[in-house]
């Protein structure tokens, strides 16, 4: 498929565990974004990459959250010492142009922290 | 502080009629607006967008209207179809930033 893919689709973690969420953007897309969507809310911005450079991480809720995109393609969002409030759907989006404009979203990873 | 607001959590429309979804924003720095549609267990799908230099953009059954003085935009779907039943999100971006700010969504149900 040519769309954005994310894995795993569902993740259950015990409180205190570390998790890693993967995003494969559309091939050739320069920009990559991570969003967090809580139940009944709209997606909220976490962080943004242009190629391998992380240009904005203002939305990361704490230093337990870390994202990387080392080769400018696949990205990983890591959450250390998960807490119950981290339970949400984590969405990845990519864009072919610099700047926000039309972003194309993956299906998301639903994280449940028990 | 909700910068993008969708005050109607749900809307029910008969098939063939017009659906009008509304969105208000507070940040005058927003210069690009988008509508996304979301089905359950899927990511948001881009529908249509509009730049702040325009007041209307049309794509098939979908038209977005922007009223900058009122800081209001709306999405018109005509004619509505049952397959349009989904949650619709309004989103905005500000000059010189890259992130999208989303509203809380409106659930549209189109019934036969």
C-alpha cells in the first residue's frame, strides 16, 4: 500500500513499561508528524520532523516521550515508564511539502496502559 | 484554551439533503484550514482545504467557506450520502508553523 502505516495497531502496556511505536510514512514525504488523540477529542500535536531533523517538539507532554527519525524515513515514538494518562491513540502523518498543508494520516496505534 | 472549536458534537441529516458542519477559531494568525473525515479505527482522511486568501473552495460534493471577519468556516456536503457518516474534524495552521490544531469533531449521521 502507498499510505502511511503504523505498528503495532494496538498495544497494552503495564504501568511503568516502556513502549515503542513505529511509523512508516508515504515514500518520499519530507515532513512527518506525531499526534495524540484522547477519547472524544481531536488529535493534538506532539512533534514534527523535516527529513531527519526534529524541528518542533513543543507538544511532547513530558521528558518520558521521545521521537526519532534517524534516516529521514521511518520514525519511532518512544514512551518511557508509561502512565495511565498516556492511554490514547497515537497518530502519525506525513506530508510531501514543507509546512503543514495537507497531511496524510496512518491508522494510529491505540495504547492502553493498565 | 481551545483555538479551534466545533460546537456541535453531532449532526443528523437525511440522504440527499445538505450537511453543514461549522467550525470557529480564535487565533488570527491561522492562515490555512483543512477538513478531515474519520471512520472508526482509521486515521483521519484529508477532505478539502482552504487558504486564508480565499473565501470558498469547492471539490465535487464538498465546499468549504471561510469568513475571516467572523473567524468561522463551514463545510457543506451536497447531496449527503450514507457513506458520508463519520466524524469530521476541522483543523488550522498558523503562519510559519507546521502543526495542525484540530477541533473536537462533529459526528455526522446520514440516514436514508
